[in-house]
């Protein structure tokens, strides 16, 4: 890439995420919570990378709440309860190249309060 071309925000996020994914991976005993945030919703999956299976998934479009912040908190609680049903208590958090602030942080904090250990 030449110096006069700009890198888009989405391309920068993808590069950051690839860098993080080089160091973390989910296992059967400690799966990975992968989070993706769009302008309108937040999506999260509990993934066992060793087997290539998604154990549970939630998104804010199906949660109750007036604002995205309320729905992100509800999604974190829902994913934590689904993880406990699957027999998972410890997880690795993959923020998907995004900053740990706002709805991503609310989601993670709600999952922690409900009993998941990061």
C-alpha cells in the first residue's frame, strides 16, 4: 500500500482482530467469546476453535430493552446462562478488534456478573 492511500476503519479493525486472533484461541474447556458490533446491533458467539463448533450465540436484536446499551447488557447475561447450561465457566474474550468500551464493555461486564470467568 502506498503512503498516499488511506486505510478504512473497517480494514484497520480487521487487521487488529487478525493480530489478536494470532494469540488467542478457544478450547473445549475454555471457549472464546467472539464479539462483533455493528452500528445497530451487537453479536456474540461462544466458540470452540479446536473443534470448530459454535456452542452458543446471542445478538441484541432478540433481546428486550429500549436502548442498545440495555440490550447489550441483556445479551451478556443471556450468553452467560447459555454457557453455564453447556457446562462452561471459563472463557477467553475476543473483542473483535474493537475498543473495550461502550456496548462491548457492558456486554462483557454483564457476562462476568452472571458468572463467567474471563
